[in-house]
């Protein structure tokens, strides 16, 4: 067995799946943090908004691709749920945990390097932690493996 493969699942495939997930998560996460911070929303509200938007954008990116392959909205939503839920959940747990533990990050404002730096750092850590999770799921026919049948 190739050192880069685990049950036929390469690290490259897992990283690509995680990057796809990270794109939607990052859009939602950043948008939620910006809206929450700009409007003075409480930290808990900002985190909840970020998580909700991460799921919305994460699912939307997957749905966009599978709808183009001919699936109905409802079927595409089902595929997105199966493909992305665990990946987005892990990513959101990690990136929000990182932001919570970085001293001052939750109180940083939009013009503060700590706001943007901690956000970028949290997404990098989330990518690193989520990639092996996605590799394991794909190797078992779950996660982004579900989407590949529709492209």
C-alpha cells in the first residue's frame, strides 16, 4: 500500500475535500464574525451567527455543484447534509475553540490585527485537524465520497 493512501483514500483527496469545506466555512465564519463584531453582538451571539453561516455557506457550495449535475434542490440538500455535516461540525468546533482560547481575540475589533490574525490562525488549525477526519470518512464511502458520485 502506498504511504500516501489509506484504503484507497489519498491525503490529497482528503485535503481537497477539506479545502472545499473550508471555503464555505470560512465565508460563513468570517461573515458572522464581521457582522457580530461590527454590530456589537455579544460574543456568544457572534459565535452562533458564525457557526450558522458556516453551515449555510458550506452546504450551499456543495449544493451548487450537485444541482448542476441535475439533482433537485431537495436531493442536493440531502447530499450536502451527508457530505458536509461532520466536516463542517469539526471545523467549526476547532476554529471557534481556537478563537475562544486566543487571549483577546473575542474582544478584538475589525481594525485590529488580532481579529484577523486569530481568525486566519483558527481556520488553518481547523483545516489541519479536519483533513484526517475527512480522509477517514472518504475511506469509508462517507463525507465527500458521497458528492463524487454526482459530479
